[in-house]
C-alpha cells in the first residue's frame, strides 16, 4: 500500500504482484508528477501555468476522468477577472495542453485537447488592465478649467456608454440627449443648448471631425496619464478595453462583459471567454456607470416655488430620465379647534423646503430639469457660490429635534417590559430632547396620529421652577435610565 498526498487530494494505491487497483486519480496530482520529470528550464514556466490553473479551481481539484472544458473555461474567466495579459494566458494554456499530452503518453485516460477548447486567440493590439485612473477621475469633482472639464465629461460619457468611441460622441446632436439615462443623461443635460445643434461644444461646424477626435483623444490620454495611467491617447480600442476593466472591477461576470464588448480587442484573457447570451447590455452599462461615478452623497436644501409640491419635483425628474435622489420633507401634526371639535391636520414642518441627498456632480443636471419650479440654497448670495451642504451630523441632529427621520435611520423599538409605568426615562428626540421624567401612563394610540402604529407614553416632567406637567412621547424617542 502507498499513500500519496498532493495538498488537495489523497491517493491510496494497493499493489499486488498481478494487479493494481487505484483510488480516483487527481488531475493536479498527475500534472505535478509529470512536471517533476521535466528539465529545470522547462519546469519553471510549466509550474507557473499549473499553479495558476490550480488556484482557479473551486471546490478542489477534479479527478482525471472528471477534468473537462468547463474547468478550463472557469480558469480562463479567473484570468480575465485578474487582468492577465492575453499572451500570458495563451502561454499558460499551451503549457497545460503540453502537460495533458504527456499524461496521455504516460497511459492516463485524458482528453489531450481539453486545454485547446478555448476560442480563437486573436492577436492583441491595445492593452489596458487597470481601471484605477478612470475611477479616480469619475469619483472626483469636475475640473475648474472649462476645457479640462469638457474632456473629463467626454471620457466619462464614453465610459458610461460602454466605451462609446469619440467619433460617435462628436456626431451626437441636441435631439439625442433625451435618449440617454442615468449618469449619461446627467452629463448630456449639462450641455443642453438651443443655440447649438451638436450636443457637445467642439466646434463641429468649423472643424473636421477627424481633427476634433485626434485632439480630444490626446487631451483625454493626458487626463488619464495625470491620474496614474500609462495611456497616451484614447483610441476606440482603449475606450472599450478601459470599460471592460472597469466592468470586471465592478464584479460583472467575464462572460457578460464579453457579450457587451463583442469581438473587441482588450489585450487580456477576456478575449478567450465565451460570451453569455440574453444579456441586457443597457442594464450592465448603468451598473458599471454607477460603480465608476460612486461619489459621496451629501444633503442639500431645495426651495420650492409657490404651489409646487415634492411630488411635482419627483415627476419632473422621472420624466427627464434622471435618477431620483433621496429626499426629506418633514411633516408635523397640527391640532386646531374647528367649532366645538378638535381637528388634527398634517402639514409641512418647513413649508416649501425640500431636503435632498445627492452627489456634487448631479446637482447641476438636476436643477436644469427643475430650475423653473425650485432652486437650491448656496453658501452665499451669489450665483458662483458653491451649493450649501448639510452634514450628516447636522441632519441627524435636526431630525432628532423634530422627531422625524429619513428611512436610512433605524429606530429601535423597546420591549414592553423595558418601559413600564414608574420607569425613569430620558427623551431622545423632539422638542423635549434631553429632558428626563417618569412614565405615569401608557394611553391608547390616537387614531390618525402620525405615530399611531407605535405606543405613546405619558411622561411627567419637573421644571426648574418646581412645576410639573406631562407630555405624550412616542416610544421610539425615549430611553430607560
């Protein structure tokens, strides 16, 4: 009996004088045995290929009889995700194919062409393996220089559209702006103009498109280079390859990315991946655009014009195809006497002021859409002043004072035994925030009350003057002392 362990699988062989019976043979173990017999000069490159293949296997190495083209495709997808160069991936496949051939010659039952099932290996022209420079540009504020801002917008518009070539972007007209969605629509809205036929102001009527494309290619290449990329221009091949690298970084499956770019040359192992079928390309574009443009969202305040409601703003934004930001329009309950009856009304706490949370780059397209029915507060009374920002801490403090919260704030409801009559508690939100008192009653919820789904506690408070009074407080806004 002989025991052999290869790190992933254990093989036990029983040998007699007449026959030999073996447990299922590990494919990796066979390749490692063959590798050990090769010359040292050859063993180095073959060993790298075998380690790369072994690393890609999920759930352990297959047996020799179970090794199939699906394992090879899994390996190719892993190399594509890691950005392995096409030449390196092809070399690895050739090495493993040679090892498989030697295994067949040694008498093992194996399809010697299992590593030769990859698609046609096209020669690589452009090589882009890292989306870091693109992510740095997409997540920073727009440049202050007008020409740099235009080049940055052209780059991002191209990438948000799945690597659209500059030649096609130059031909876009104002009428095409409404056909885009998501971040592309936000950039297009920034350049809407009734005085110009072309969407982007690139002097299309006075210059040849080829000249404009060459100039912007150099400018975008310099922009990417300044962000840490080794690119010098922005050719159509670079545009697609750069988008593909961003899509893989966003977690999109290599087969889906391949389906989106078709036969485009990326210079990586992605060209060896079989494309998926039934892919919603526009949805993939939006997903990658969201990943590239993921900038921090901050709170701002929008003033609605007379007679305008938040629903009107939301409808206008939806009709323009823009993404709706998170909004906060706090309401309060007002009790007034009508005749001999008390009437409760729900009204806006701060009429005509809508708080919204979005990125800095999305504000301008947003206001271009709703500018006739609302405007945004700035830091000073100047059209060049930055838009006023409300920090998360300030917004949370404001919400605690008014006792109304946005959906992203989770309110923990205490258990009934924690808050019984006689318990000493502290009020944590609302106008009485910070006061301490004693629970003396748990009245039934008031029908129609804003918080009718929660219990309302009556709490006795003692003032500095020795006076005592009681207030009704929602259970979510008190804590036990």
